[in-house]
C-alpha cells in the first residue's frame, strides 16, 4: 500500500492524486478484508432533516439492505439510515488538513438520527433498541511536518469546543501510529456510544502495524452496529431542523399573511417546539385510541385492536380543550354554541426527535411561527 501511495505521488493534478489515494484505501478494505455486507462508496450523505453532508472520501454503507439515491462510478448519494460511518483520507496530516477532516466528521455525525430502532421477532413480538451512532475516521498516508503528539494537541483544542457525540472515533497515520480515546484506566473507547466528555485522546506509535490496527478498528466498529431499516418516505417528505429539534408533521410549515400582504412560508419557532416538549415531559404517554375517543367519542370501525390505536404518544393539551362528546353535553346543558376554533376537533400529529406527539390548540394565538428563509 505504501508503494501504491508513492506511485500516486507522481500524478501532478491534486484532485486526481487525491482520488487515486482514496481508491488505494478503498481497494485495500474491499479485497476480502471487510465482509460482503459492507459496501464502500464516495460522495454525499443525506439526512432526515433536509441536511446533506460535505463530500465524503469513503462511505461505509449496508450493501445488502441499503441503497444509493444517486449512483455513478465516481460519486454516490446515500441515505444516512444505511451508513455505518465515513473515512476521511488525507495525503499529509498537517494541522489544517486535520481540522478540515474533523469538521467533516462533525458535520456528518450531527446529521445522525436519534431514537430507537424496532425489529419484528414474529408472533407479535417486537424488539426495540437504541439507534446506533455512526463512526468517523481520519486516515492519512503521512504526517505534515508535525508529530502524533502535536496532532493530539490539535485534537484536544478542537474537542474542547465540540460535543463528544461529534468527536472522531479513530485517526491513523500510515507507518507512524494511531490516535483514539481512552476512558477509565485501560479502557479503549472506540465506538461512538462509548465516547463521552470523560474520555481523552491518546496516541500509540504502532509504526508499521498502524495499518493493521486501523483495519481492525474499522472492522470492529462496523460489526458493533446493527442498523435499522431504510425508510425512504422520510426522504420524500423530510423532517425539518428547528433549533436543536428535528420535527416532522403537517402544521410544522404553514403560510402566514401579515398586514394584508401576500402569504409567506413560515415554520414553528424553536420556543414553540420547546413549549410542547417541556409540557409533555412530566406526563405519561397515552394511547392514540384514547385520544380519538376523547376527540370524537368513538373509534373507526374495525380499528379498536389495531396497533395504531394502541400506539403510545404524548398528548399536548394544556388548556384541557373539549372533544365532540363534551361539546355536545355542554350545548345541551346551557344552549350556548361552543367555540369550534378551540376544540379537540383540530389537532396535529408531530414527530419530535423520534417521539410522537398529538398537539391540540395549534393556532397563531397559541404558538409562534417565524418566516422561513
């Protein structure tokens, strides 16, 4: 591999030289070193909240159950659901090149969906587990007139201003050594779910064994992860990033008119989403069927025992708005027509950070909207 790299150095065009070096690493990993289920591509990754990664040198994806939304020989676009991680490839790892790679890893990891993955086990049994977090690796063919120790200093400085969930999992400089995180004494924190603020980066000068250590790390990170299904409909009608929340559902985006002007697109403010989440945080979920009973007094025919009716959701109703049955009773008792604009007849279903919410009272008086950019 070192000889292949040196041959690539004879190529004069920087872009072509970089592509060749990425292909050398891709060839090394693909020639029987990773199981067939792991595919290797290059290009971009799209998330569930209308976000796209920067150009990724190597993308490790699920070859059996995943797919490319766009594919040609040089560039592909993958949904993040089927991506195990990325590898950023550098010729010489100077501080500037290192920070560039770290920023790409950070941007990619920030796109990762949260929540749980459900898997059917048959006979109505469903196993739910936390969605795995993808990995980000930096691989370099050489140092850039620096050392592993100076790279450690660069990494510590960068990580001091970056959440641990966005830190790199592994750094390898061919022929020199590797950098990874330690936690408790003698604990190597390789996987994304192990890396916390208590971790610190360490360098090991493995020399000629650094390539083997890198290969083992990539293999083990892939083997550690069980991805969920690719949900393509999430990409046809994607969620929206609103501040720190990822929000999906009808009513998140609306058109508003001010001072008699033309309708302008708008979306919920982060403060409104926080208002919903914080109010529901101290309350138990209830079944979707119970909410429909409260709204309409009955359930759709044949749906009483369906999974949809049994699904547990948060119900945002701080003003205790009334449904049809309660409105009917109120009309019979006092004869006054109810305010139909403030009832449970009108609700919205949202998914906020992978949690389901039924929201009552969505109006300009209740919530704030901001014009979309």
